[in-house]
């Protein structure tokens, strides 16, 4: 039996603009994980049984009519890995990453599947190849993924990312603590990205200027992240949030969480990921953490996660 694992992720700065070539910053979320197990079982050669334990699901890949993204992901990976069809396989999946909430559930699951399948096949793929394969599967969710999710998840390190550039690994001088609060509303990446594209096509000069402004925020945030400068980092989160509002991916539930965080002492707060639901991320200190967490729970966060970024 082989096992593959991958962490969740969260985008700190630059979502959406990153699809249009601007830089962005993301970090892994190691407390949330996707895991896949692959084993050979008795059965027809080439047949693949898929099990998702938490959902009580079990189905043959060839007969699957639902769970399209998962089925398509497995098909793409089997195909790209050229996995031999002389065995019957069982793939068991287990993930603690909430789906449709900007925490990288699809890319992490795909990375875990890829690692378990490649290992089963005796392949050891370099990280950049793993990242491109997971990128292929990310296209199932929306046609123009920037590549940030697969990159941060595969490399499992904080990154400064720009499309068609090598990722740059970054780390803070001092520990940073973030709280991630879930709004309970699903964030549908494909829909949010398509909406931004439509508005960009309607008014390119305006949207290009929003994207460039986000790009400048990311540059300042990168220096503040490295220096562990909470004041500037928080200010940049708030500025990035204003620009995300301008491009139309905000919701009132997210606003409630942002207000709760900033009023209770967070250094800054913004939505994270595609928006239209999903999560808010807030920058805190050991002194403000519990007050901000409580206030976000009072503001109807359905879950709050703590993320530490170590120097
Ligand atoms: O999957 P999410 O919700 O973290 O959103 C991905 C971030 C976007 O910039 C909106 C899309 C992309 O491909 O980078």
C-alpha cells in the first residue's frame, strides 16, 4: 500500500490579480491535510475502486456518474502517470480540508492522489513535475488557474508567486499568527473567476488598474512579511481587501467577519481566495488572538483556524 499526503493552503495577498499576471503570496496550512491510500486488490485488471470514508462513498471509477471533479482528477492522474492497467486498484481518500472555502482542498487532494499513485507505480517525481501535474487537474475547476494553489501545496512553503516565473520562497523574521474564519458560505472559484473576467472584459482599463494596485500591495506586503512588520502587513491586508471589494467578490457575511476582526484588535483582515463566500484571514498577535477569535465566532464564523508562520 502507498500513501500520499499534502497540506491545505491560504492566499495572503493577490488573489484574482494573480490570474492576470500579478504576483501573490500564499502559505501552506499544515494542520489541514489531504491523504490518499492506493493498494492493489482482487478484481478486474484496470478497474479502480474509489472510497471516500468520511462521506461513506465507494464507487468504481468507470461507472461513476457523480463526483465529476474527483473522477476527472483521478482519470487525468492515471493517464499522465501512464499507470499500468494490469492491476485492480483501490484508492481511499481522507481529507480534513473544508471544501469550497479557499483552503486548497482540490489541489491538496490531487497532490495526495498523485503522490500515492506515483509511489505505487514506482515513480519518484520531482516537485516541479508534481506541481505541473496538479496544475492540469486544477483546470477542471476553472479554465485559467494561476497555478498558485498547486505550487504552495506541492512545495509546502510560504511563496511569492507569479505566473510563468519560478516560485520564490519567503519567510518572516519573526513569527506571524493568522486566524482564518469560515463564513459558512461556499466559495465557488470557477464562478468568482468567471465574474471577474466578465467585468474585466467590460472595462479593461479600470480592472487592469485594480490588478496593478493589487500588485503594488503584494510588493509592499512581501517586504513587511519578511520583516515581520505587523503594522504594514495589516495595513496592506486592509488595502488588498478594498481592492477585492472593488472587483466585486465581497459578500455581507465576509464583511461581518472582517468588521469583527478589525474592531477586536486584528492588525488587518481581508477575504482570502476566490471570495463570494469562503474565508476571511486576520492578522493577530498572541495578545489579540483570543479576543479576535471570539468576536469572529460571535459574527457567525462557522469555524476559526489558527495558522502560525515560523521564521
Ligand atoms: O481556490 P481559491 O478560492 O483559493 O481561489 C484561487 C485564487 C484565484 O486567484 C481567485 C484563482 C487562481 O487561480 O489563482
